C-alpha cells in the first residue's frame, strides 16, 4: 500500500508561502474565548498576564500553545469596517519581527479569527492588529497598531509517531480533523502507560497535541471546546492549552470511559472489586460499575455488574490462565454509552463478551446481548465501543478474541471487524441480526467504529495503529497509519472526526 508521510520538515520560505496558499479560518460572530493558559511538563500552569494584554485579547503575551490552528481575538473598534492582522516570526528577541517577511498579513472583517496556516511547531511569534475603514473601496487605517503580543507554538514532543495517509476517494471523504490518542506497549513515549493525543488534517499534518505520562484512554472534544479524557484513573476535562478545569476525585477510580450527560454530569466506568467463593476458595474478583458524577464530585447514580451477573458467567480461558497474584479480571468493562432518547445506558463488558442495556431511571437490565445470551450469542466477542446510531441499530467494534469459542487460530477466524446490528427488543423473543460489517486484521484489544454524517464509517483499527474511513459499500475512502519498527509500537484507543478544534465558535467558512 502506498503511504504519504504526514509530517515533514520544510524551510522557512516554504512555510511562509504555505500561509498564502492554505489561508485561515474565519470566525466572525463568536463571543470572546477567555483567558489563555500554558501546559508545561504535562502540568497545568497559568501564564502570567502582561499589562500589554488587555482583557479579551488572545493569544496573550507569553502564551504557550499546543496547536497550529490559533485563535486571534481582540477588542473591537466601534468605527472599524475591517481589521489588518499581522503575524511575524520572532527570530531574535531584540529585533522588530514585523520588519522582516511576515508569516501572515491579513485583512479580516471582525474578531475572533482562527489562523490555520503559516504557524509551525517550536517557533515564537508576535502579532498585532489595527482597525480599518473603507474609503473609495480601499481599506485605510483609522488608528495605530495594537501593542504586539508574543506567543510560542510549542515543539512536538519527542518520539512523535510518524503518520502516513492515503486518500482514495477525495470527494467521498467526510471533512474535518481526526482526533485520536496513541499509546505504545513498547514504551516509545517514555513509559508503558505514557501516551499522546493528536488532531490531524486529511494529509496527516498534526494540528494539536497533548502528552500524558499515565494511561490515556477515552478522548472526546466537548461542545464547549474542551477535551474530556481518562488518565491515571480519573476523568479529566481540560482546555486545549492544557489547563485542567475539572477532574473526578481520587476516591472514584475511573477507567476506560467517561461520557458527558445532558445535565452536565459525567458517566464513568469504575472498578468494583469484591471477594467471592469459588469451589470453597476465597478469591478476589475485579468487576465493574457505572457511576454518574456531578461537577462537585458527588456520585448520584450507580449500577454494578455484580448485582446482575452471576459469577458463573465468566470467560473460561481467562479464568484458567489467571495467576491469582492480582484480582481476577472478571468483566473488564470498556464502555458506558448513554442514549438520551431512550434514557438508557449501554455497558460493554469485554471479558464476558456482552453488551448490557440498563434503564437509567430504574437501574433495571432491559436486555443482555452476546455470549451465552438468547439475544446475539456468537455475534461478537471481546467487543469495544457500542453506539446506538438509530432506533434498533447498534454499531460496535468486534475484536473477535473468542470467535467460535476459542482464541483465533486459523486465518479465517483471525480477524476483527466493525459491525452494525439491527435488533428488535419488543418482539417475542427479541431478535438481532448482522446487517453490515467491515473486516480488519485481527487486533486483540482497542478499537472503535463511528458512523459519520455522510454515511461513511470511521474505524479505529487500534491494535494495528490504523484508522480507516470506509463507504457504506465497504470501500476505503481515507486511511491513516502509524508505521512502527515493531508490531504494536503504536496502538490507538479511539478516534473521532471533528469539524474543527473550536466547536464553541460554530462552523465558519475557510478563506484561501
């Protein structure tokens, strides 16, 4: 397969020319974005505010950013019809950066603006703006330049993965950025649990990143422009610049998944370890619970697998191989999906190959689907990320670890797949059938499938370090790979296609 590498080194002249070619993203009617903070060594710290940085101005003087798509905001002038925005690279601290070739010289209608080109990793910039009026069809200054603000676009972290992309059907690709997080069992990022979150464009160019030294799982961009993710057994909400705005208390041991709810609370998977007696012997088993956590850290709703599954429901090969030096990984929950339309929670229990539908109001199990159940026995095993995409339609990633009841061996069994299931829970008995699938090389862990607005499906082939967008007919449209020197150098937990990094600012046009 041909691959085009998504990251390359280009000289300064090429970057400056690129700013004229690729343009900027205009955001003309959104409110100010607030203060800017910095992330240093993965800790959230506040950037000191310069007297030259008036309220509402960003990037503020001294800001350190982790994106090449940068928001510029300033105070509006009451008589301005346009504004001139200039951005210059700071090469020497004691020289006027605007006397050299500019990274961008733009005439724009109103703040804020998001500049999408001309800025590069590991460089410092200065920017200024002045108001314009229109005289005889030409823009004329009506005031002087604002005080110059200086900021840094942080360098990419060491060992950032190489990115290869292939666009097979350009007209069919759903537009936007691809957001995903990467870890490395081979410790490429400095530790077994360290990881990095990335947003890339269609060509594989990195436009945002976040590094985490601890296990980095669920990741999603929220409507307010922040990211919600799970790391170090906590659900964390943070600004794109690294400022942590909320996290679950330490007593709530979150793992795998954190889902925002319409009421502002967060639905989290947590460990639920208990002692059981099996064959007259006391054993420690690690099960799972789902909790709803308020912004103040209070648990207001809880559902536990212990209350609904007998210990006889377990994966025999896993139990037989258990070394008994740590709790038995009984259910291994990996997702808690909330359906607002049904007011139901769908819990994915990987190690028993079941998806459980739970009524949120009563905590009652509506049905169980998967291994050993009347509904869906044998359809999937060791699954990830179930999602309801329409009434009676579920999309999930079937890893296939126990296909035909055993670990895949023959080639015809050794595959994973994204599948769409059609089910009727009101029929007697309830029914389910496979209506669509897309097979990928076998991956024993990780994986997700998202149905995109244009009908395509974005698949995180996680254990193989690959993301592929496919058409409804199963034809590859776009593909991204993280080629490593060894298998599982890079594995991907989940992926999302997002319109931009700034959903709180709407969906503005791109000017080229």
